[in-house]
C-alpha cells in the first residue's frame, strides 16, 4: 500500500468507485503538487472524472479529512512511547 492509499484507508464515501477515484486523484496531485487539476490529471477524461468526483454530493471535505486525520493519529500512536498519552483537538 502506498502512502496515498494508506492515507485514505478509512475513507467511507458509500461507494467503492468514489473511494478508488479519491486514491487516483491523490496520487496525481502528489506527483504534481503545484499543478492545476488538468495538468496533474494529464488527460481530459481523468480531469473530467476528477471534477465529477468533487461535484458528487457524497464527497465532502469532512469525509476526506476524517480519513486523513485517522491515518495521522494512527502514525502518531505508532511513534509514541508506551504509556504516553496523545490529545488531539476535535
């Protein structure tokens, strides 16, 4: 599992196709972080799929970030010494 897919392991958009598309989008944006969506996607079909993804009512900032927050918390807990406590806002 690469970094982007592990970041979205717990992503739940209610549709596996949307979750797979999220991983594809994240991979494209990680390869070209300063690029526009069309440039990062490298094809019209991929660009259109990306815009459709973000226009989909099932996709929300909260859902995408929740998965990222869970992955971040997991990584922090793996690095924390035994018995240490971790307080995260929210």
